C-alpha cells in the first residue's frame, strides 16, 4: 500500500481528509481569537487600512479573472506535451521532485522579483502590489496580471522541462496559494525559535515578507531566505524584529 493510499485510509477517504483539514483550520482560528494569539502576533498592529483593503479586493478580483484563466490555459497546454511519469511514486520520489521544483521556483522568483524593482518594469508590473505597505490576505491577489503571469508562468515551463509524477503536480499549485496567503497574512504564525534553528531559518516567514512591503528594498525571496542571505538583501533587523513579535505578551 502506498503512502498516499495509507494517508487516505487513515483519514477515512479523500472527503474525510478535507473535512478534517477544514475543522483543524477552523479550530485554530477560534483558538487564536480566544487566546489573544492574533492580537499579539499582528506584525503591524496599526497598519491595516480599510481603503487599501477595499482596493485590494477590486484589483485582486480583476487579477484572478484575467491571470487565472491564462495560467490555467498554459498549464493545460503544457500538460498535454509534458512527460509525466506513469505509476504511483514512492514518497521519497515525490519529495525529491517537489524539492527540485521548490528550489528552482525560489531562484526564479528571487531574481525576477529583484528585476521588477527596477524602472520602468516596477511602474508597469510591480507597483500595484506595493500599494500595500502592511499586508493582509488580499494583498496576495492584488497583483498586476502581468506579474501573476511572470510568477505563475514558471509552472508550465517546469513541467515541460522536468518529467514528474502527477502526484507531485498535485502538490505544486496548493503550495503557491498557501505560501502566498501565509506570507501576506499580516500575522506571524511561526514559533519564536524558527530563525534560531539551522533547519528552519532558511524558510521565509510572514514577518520576512511583510518587511519587504514596509521597507521595499529588502527580503526578495519567495520561499526561502537563501538568496537574500547570499546577496546581502536580507534586512539586518529582520531576525530581531521577528523575535520581538513572537515574544510579545500573549504571543506564546
């Protein structure tokens, strides 16, 4: 029995797995509100503006309609010519394929993100996303469709260049969405030891990306801090600010 079948059997099937995930998420939100976690973990407590949030909803809807349709078409087109590997993979094979995607996309995102901060590209492509200096979940969608196509265009290119299993492909799209929502949430969910552990400090946090919006010329990474550390673009006070947020009263 494969890892995937075992997981579904333990959860009682795919529908049950979705139900358990939804209940887990809902219980976490209720617990966060009840214990004061969200209040303590707000990265910029006075940063939220209703006007900006309204505009982000409008821009986000326009972006999702346009870029969502185009990217879906490109992925469908690429899938028709991609060399997907048949059969159910072992868990380590899925992990390996996923790691290749993770590393390559992080590299793609970092360098193109830095390029988007250069004029005139910034004005025509990236400026809309930076109308928010304090992020929230809608900031993730409030993007120029051109920028969405640049970032989302990596997936069809990846599956055309690298033969992978369809199970790996099923993990890629949720990763993009969940990571985008997490880092734009405006709340720090990771524990205070995150940047002190060698195993986890390489992965970005909501604080990391929030500071990119607030300070503009720092923290360009999409998944990791690796390229920012190598190129000296990580904000020097990021780790101390992260610790200050995660050690506020009630944040634990």
